[in-house]
C-alpha cells in the first residue's frame, strides 16, 4: 500500500492509516505492507508492527549526497524494504540495478515497479525480491488492471517467469474493488499494489479489510 | 549546518549532533540551523528548538508523487525551511523558481545554493530568502572558500547585491576553521554553510562553539 | 523560428522551410532565424544565408560525451547560435550558466527560454544574448501570449530590464497571427519565437511573410 | 566505432575517419559500423557505404520535442541504427524499452549499452538487436575489458544467453590492441565497441585494419 504524497496519508494521518492496515492484516492474516513518505517512516514504524517500506531509495553510499535517500537512514528509521522505480519516480537502468544490489547487501526487500510486460521481464532479470507491474495509464483511475487488461497481466507473468521462475509478482493500477484483488491473484500474481483506492476512501479500513479478505479466498 | 548523508549524522547520531548545535547556539547567541536527512527531520525537530531545515524539497502538490518530498510533509515533521539546489542535488531552473514560490506560500524559509557568482545572481533575481554560494571544487576539502577565494566571495556579494539588495547571503565549501567563518563575515556574507568540517569532527560541539564564537566577534 | 521535431520540418522539408524563411527575410528586411533539428543543421546552413541556430547545446568539452551536443560540432555544421532551456528541453540552472559561458567563449549567440517572469529575470542576470519568455500552457495552442496575457509580457519586460537593461527580449507561445507579432513588439519585446503556427501551416511562406511585415510597421 | 565528441572525429574529420573505417572494412570483409555526432550523420552517410549509427535516440514521436533526437530525423539523414544508453548518456529503464520498440517499428538497429553483467541480462530481456557490455571504469583507459576482466565478459555472455539465446553481444572499454579484439571474440562476443583507441590514434586506419584483421582469424 503506497501512501504516495496525499495529504490524507501525511504525518499523523499516515500513522492512522498504517494502524488501519495493521488491524486489517491482523484480523485476516493477510500480508499488508505500508509505504509512507520519507519523513513519516520513523513514526509509522514505531506505531505499527506490519512491514514499512520506503517509497524510494538512492543508489548512494554514506557521505556527500545532500538531499538523497540513504539505505542506512531509512533502515534506522524502521523501513525493512523499499519501492524502486515507481512510475512517478523513474530511474536509470544502472541505478535500478545498483539499488537492487544495495538492498541485498543491506538486508532490505526490493520491490521494483514496471510499466509494461517487457520492462517487467527486464527487471526480473536483475533478481530483485519483487516486481510490480503497473500500467501508468490506469494509475489512479479506478479502472483495475486485473479487470481491464487481464491478458497483459497474464502475459507479464509468463514473460517474467521465463526469466526468473521464483520472483514475487505484484500488479497494480486502478485497483479499487475486492474482486479486482481476487482477479489479480487468479491471473498468477501474489498480490497487488494499491494507493488512491484506499488512501482517498472515506473508510480506508473497510476497503483494506475487504481487499485482505479477497486474498484469503 | 548540512548533515548530508554521513553515517555520523544519521538517525540517533543526527539527534545528538543537533543537540550539540543547539547547545553552541544557546551559549553564544549565534543562529545555527540544522539540515538532517528526510527520515530524521521529525525526531531532530522534537529533540531541539533551533530551526530544522530539509535538505531538499520537490516542486509538487499533494497527490501522485511517489518518492518525492512534499512541503506539507516536511513541515508537519517540524521543518521550517529547506535547502534547494545543493550542488549534490541540482535542479532545473524552473523547478528552483517553483520551489521558492512554494516555500513563500507555505511559510518555509528558502535557502538556494549556487556554484558560482553568476548563478548566485541568477538565484537572487528569483528572491528566495537566502542564497548560499559554494564552489563545488572546494566542498569537503577543508580548503575554505573564504580563505582560498576571497575575491570570488566579494564578487558574488557584489553581483547578488546589484540584483537583490536585501537577500541574506551565505557562503560555504571547505569551512573548517573558526577564522574561515570570521573571514566569510568580513567579506560581506551573513553566515556559512558547513558540513563535513563539523559532522566528521571528533568533537563537533567544540568546532560548532568555535564557529559560533567567530560569528559574534 | 523553432522547427521542433515536426515531420513537416525534418530533413528535406527543413531545407524548404528554411528557404521560405530566407525569402520572407530578404523581401522584408526582417531578421529571421531558423532552428532545425541537429541532423539537419548542416544541410539547412548550406542552403540558406539567414542565421541557423541549434535547438539545444550541452555544457561539455570535446571528449567522452557520447550522445551529447558539442559546441564545436554544431558550429562546424554551420550554426551561429542556439536555443537553451526550451520548455521541452529544460536544464539545470548550473548547466544553463555553463552553456551561456560556453557560447560566449565559442562566439555563438545564446537564446535562453523562460517559462515565467521570475525565471526570465533569473536568466537575464546571467547575461545571455537573448531571453525568450514562453508560458508553456500556451505553446502550440494558437492563443498568443501577447494577446492573451499582455500584462505578463509587460511584467516580464520590466523585471528583466531591472536586472539587465540591454538584453534582447523575445516572447512566444501561441503566436499565429500577424497582429500577435505586432502586439508583442508594442509590449516591449524585440521579436517572437514561433513554431507550429508556421511549421504546420499550409503555406508557411505566407505566414512568415505576414509576420515579417508586422515587424516592419 | 563510437566517434563520441572528440574534436578528432567532428565535422570534416568525422568524414575522413569514416572513410578510413570503410577502407578497412572493404579490405578485410569485416563489418564496421560508425557512430558520429548527430550533426555529422548526414555528411558521413553520404560519404561512405558502411552502416552509420546515431549515438543516441529519444523515445519521442514527431511534434513538440525541441532539442530531442527523432527517429525519422536520423533515419532521413542516413542512419540505420543507434546506440542506446551509452554509459555517458544513460537513460531510464522505461525509456530504453520505448526506444527498442521504436527502433523495431522504424527499422533501425538497436544497440543497447550495459555497465555490468546484471544490466546486460536485463537489457537482453527486452530483445534489442545488440547488447554491448562496457565496464565504465575501463572506458578510455587503454586497459581492455577482454584482457583485464575476461571472467566478467564470460559471465556476461552466460547471463545474457540464459535470457536471450540469439542476441548479438559486443563488449568494449579499453580496447586498444588487435589481440584485445581477438580475445573478445574468443570469450563469446561477436565484436567490440571502440572509441578513443582509434579516434585518438595517429593513424586510425592502421589500427582499424589491425582490428578488422583480428576479427577474421
């Protein structure tokens, strides 16, 4: 669950949202990860026991990197992994590979985002822990990738598996109904990446709970 | 005082360093600002009463900006201003102008960094609160800009004043001795930007205290 | 006149368009500059005697810069100047300043583009030969900046003149009628930056001729 | 053969260098491709019959892309392919994939550069025509990758073949002796990427001839 930079998921509200996610996870046994903004990682990680990810990480070593995001910094703040190359924060290929290596070295879970099937396969060839496929044109639309483009999801799963049989595959973009989650799992993914569908909801807990239930069927 | 991404200024050590800065500020009456990493802003701001800046800010509005730094987020975490366009995190011209406007709108202090006199004047023409001149070739060297290139500092001050008579001018790069601070002030600046000279010191408080004393002479 | 990357101004068609511009310039005495794509600079410069600009230049020295645009290369191909920081090819502030210096050193005319009044002033403070103000939201719309936002043009002229009394000021975006050109000159600019209004026209020469006439009134 | 932005391979000298390459190719039957700067593509392509590549291509369609490199433009100038993601002109992952697709659509040969074995495999998964492995730390050193790091070349070939059995594999960086070329071929590559070793040579033809001979053994 990507908190992005919504006001509804900033600061104290990030903590509340993470607690709602934790509650849904505990009640259902589903695995829910939250990815708040950098400045909120520490307080979210203190408030909940579910895994906290960063939204981005820079391929840097400690030192002269003003304004960048250091692995050691997000780790000490409580993050156990990070999103990489989200469509809203795209990176150079060599940077993605360097961040995957850095995560491996520092014990952080790497979740790399892809905008299409070929890019998904390309990412899988670098062996991150997770590849997450999200067609940018559907992000934030409420039109679920798993419903609108099931064949592209299947195609992505097949291309990725050819290159890397063991990687965890997520899909995202437009996921707003519990059935979208169930469909995504049927298509061969292990879970979904969600953001506005929950963050902007009147009652995020209710949606999260329904999504979590859908993963348990 | 820019904490950059040194391990010596990450996490719990960022808090300790900020407390040392606060102590030096309180004892001397000097104005010391600390700029920790994003993930450390909240805990540093809780621990000290001196101003806390972010090291960077993105020219974005709340919403779909995964992995970016939102003004509202750093503000809620306790930051009262931000570095902009540090030589290690350079930005497009239109982005710098957008961030300066955003800071004005959100009540954040804008401190924009420049790598040479012409760029300093260019920044001053956009009316941020502070322009900070740092020749990149001296950063981290221990060779102080105010000592090694006094004429360039004077030249910068003159060019900036022609464009903007009221802006606060800082200089930085290689500042490692108290006399470097005193010299910088004599050359017409209002203060200095420091990083490794203090962060990497065995006793940061001692150096900070000496620097703070130098500003009081 | 910016050829951008329209098919109507690529290759052989770039040569024909440049010849139409040359004809209009010769008949009216107006000064018309053409800015074709990199690969077309040489053949356009061979075909016409009016000045040819590059659409971009990189702040590099000869050597290891694969895929970048070298001053010496566009100069030998026949360019006498370059656009810099066009809204479709924006640059870091320090790069803009480095390119302006490079143009000065290599005897190339520097024309730096700005997206708003504050950015225009910022550019003027670096003393390029020309600053060109173009609000991005009007580019390609056919709604002329000089008609739709006359006050912003006047405001830009004033801000720029305070910082740099002698610089040449152009404006652009949406210029599609001869009267838009005349209005732009009345607002205090020295000319206009045009692209789609001419490139996509059925008879570019007719439009160019009308625009050139408008500058002579 | 990458001309980069050396003065020795700019303008008229680019034409002479390309002719030397053509001569070596014709005499030996070796396949030599030249990649001059954008502004030199047209005159080089007119002067020689060996294939001419661009050094870079942008993932754009015709239109509003001032300062970018359009596929149709380099094609009309005479290029039949392009380097992509050279270590001196690195691109975002999604851009690389978009350029590979664009090349396929426009009938241009795509040669994508990689900085290490994992990145090479990642590129191979996107099915360009050629992947070229060049460790950046050896570029321009005269220390040949095939001699200094034979195991990394073999490792790259193996990783790439697992993902894509049919792709053409080149290697480069520091190639300055004919034996470096022969070694590269023995390690399983189909050729080499060269630049300064030839461009900066007193007699480029002699070196090219020796390299071409080495590929024929």
